[in-house]
C-alpha cells in the first residue's frame, strides 16, 4: 500500500483562541496588582474567620489570666498556621477538588467516613458556640436574642444563596477588614510598648510555673489557632473559585496576609484581656468584660467589642457552615458550588441552611446545655486536629497524585512532621490531664 | 484616563502588544487539573502504614480516655457524689 505524506505549512494552521472577559492594562505592576486582588479571598477568609467567637473567648481569657505573657505563643503559631494552609493551597490548585473528596479517594471509605463525620460533628458544635456568642453580645446591646439570633441566621443564609461566589466573597472580605478594628481597641488599651515587644519575642512561663490551667490554656490557644475545618474550607474554596496553577504564588501571599492579620488581631484580643486583668475586672465571657470595663474605657470600646464579637461569630459561622456543605457535597457527588443557583445545588445549599438554622435554633432553647457543648467542641477538636493534619501531610507526599512539582520538599516535611508531633503531644497532655488531674500542679 | 483598566471580552489572539490582560479565575478558560479519576487508594508504603496505624492507636487511646472521663463524671468509679 502506498503511504502519502501530506505537508502542511504552519501558516495554514489556524488555532482558535478563546474569548475571555478581562481587564486590559498597560503596565506589568498593574497586571500583578489586579491579579493578586482577584486571587485574594480564600486565604484571608480562612485565617480571619478562624478568629471566631471561641477564639475571642480564648485569647481574652489568656490575657485576663496571664496578661501579655503568652504573646510569644502567637508568634510561634504564625508560621505554623501558614505552613499548614500553604499545603492546602497546593493540593487544592493541583487537583481542583476538595479535601474530603481527596481523603475518600486516597485513603478509602473507612477513613473518608471517619473524617467526614468528625468534621460535621465538630463543625456543628462549633456553630452552636458561635450563636451562643451572638446571644451574649446582642443581650448586652439591649436586643433580645429571639430577634438578634434569627436576624443573624437569615443574614448568613442570604449571603450564601445568591448563586454568586464573588458576591459572597466580597461580603466576607469586608467583614474580615472590619475585624481590624481590634487594632484600634488594643491601641486604646495598650500596655507599655516594651512589655509588648518583650513578651512577644521572648518565650517565658508566667509566674506560678507550669500549672494545669496554663497547659489547658496553651492547648486551647493552639487548638483555636489551627482548626480542622480550615483545611477543608480553604481547599474547597480554592476549588470553587477555580484558582489556576499560575495563581499559586498569589494564593500564598493571600494566605500569608491572612496569617498576619489573624495573629495580630489575636494579640489585640489578648491585650484587651490583659487590660481587664491589670484593672481588676473579673468576667466569665468577653461580653461581660466589655460591660465591666465601660466605666474605664468608655461606651465606644464596650460597643466595639460587642459588635466585633458578633462579627467574629458571623465570620466563623459562614466559613464553618460552608466547609461542612462543601465536604458533604463532594462526598455525595452533589453539585456543590456557590456559583450555582439554589435550584441547581439544592443538597449543597440545604446542608448550609440546615447547619445554620439548627445551630441558631438550639441556642434559643431555654436551658440548652451550652457549657457541655462548648466542652465537647474542645475535646472533639483536640481529637480531630492531629488526624486531619496527618492526612494532609500524607497527601502532600503523594507523588502519584501530585507529581514531583507539587509534593512537599524535604524542608516542608521536617517542618510539618515537627508540627504534627507537637500537636499530638499537646493532645496527649490534655488527655493525661483528664485521667490524672494532679499531673500538673494547680494554680 | 488611559491607565484605567476596562473590562472587555478579548480574544487571546487579538491582545495588543504591550498590553496585559487580567482575567478573574472564574471568567477564565477552565484549566486542566491533575487527573485523579483513575487513581484508587494510596499505595501502602511503610511510612503510610506506620502513620495510619499510629493514628488509629491515638484515636483508640483518646476515645478511651473520653469514655473514662464521662463514666467518671457519672460517678461509676465512685469518685463523685
């Protein structure tokens, strides 16, 4: 059979290029700036939303008990939280899929179900604590929780069900920016600059030594700064936003910026608690603290702290509820995108609405066991965090999945395994305190 | 003003010289990601096995401790009135 060779000139080949909607600019720096602003979102939100109602309570309590002497822990947590979320960025951009889906696929059904059930349970209990904080804050603002909580819940639902990822993201980024008001409060209440700098840079054990209370608070600080839902949230958010391989460095910058904001704001919360300590103010929750400090700090600080408590709870609720809805949608194979209208992703949106509505409803029940729920959250989160980190670490070393380009480098693994070992140790210390309460001397 | 960016639909073949196009990820052409559809469970290398076994041991220990604490609080061990 004769074989004919057909020669085609490259000039004859016409490649159809797609038409895309974009912004045309002339300068490279403007191109970079605008690209960064377009990518900005998932990293900032996951970090700032981590300063939720539970975090406000924990940091303020740390300040009230130990002044500014635990600020150095936040400095250690700053790169830790960034390194963990940076791995999530690589996994999300490379696969375009959520964390729950990857655990199911690579570790099998047993671990997939375990991770999902644990996430949904911890998330739901955390949502209850968010609405409990909203209840406390609105009460101190003179609004009945039977009005304040439903308004917050409806607002949270409307924010999400519009069928536009961008509309949700821009609203939440604005709430993140509002969180910077803590800087103003900390500036007003500040101790000496020397004390702040010293306690931030120089690790030290407060007077009284290593007590059970101190250990519990340190573990609570670590557990509130690095939360399991963050891994699921950011990866799903990156997948929903369809971040590209070329966006990876901007996504890292977005996350780094978020880490800076969240740690700085956490420090400001500790400063507020420290002010209460030095002025002999006793309280059981941040809302009480704000009220008790009014005669010293003025009405503005009082209202500011209460509104920021609500802001923290709203941020936490939307992020945590979305992490639940995305994870469940991924595993069930449902359409699960904020870009889809309600009728095209009913399962996904109903999961979100259900989480918010049930948690809001629970706190309005008279004599609901809120203290037990708050304790349960701390215990379950302490159990879940090490397992979530282990799966993340194993996935980021999975060359079959990610290829050479996106797997962890050796230094990544050294840092991450150190973090994992420390987290395991802290969880075991917490458990040991339960079994042997006299392990550490009491305060 | 000439430096004000303008949103427009642009064919990538027709981009003028010395101009840059900033495209939001949600408006961009879908990118091909790493294909995970043919991947099954992760290969159980020794490090993966050790990690997962350690995790199982940790979870069993922690759940046991939680159960102990709950039963202790309920007074089953006779410590609480």
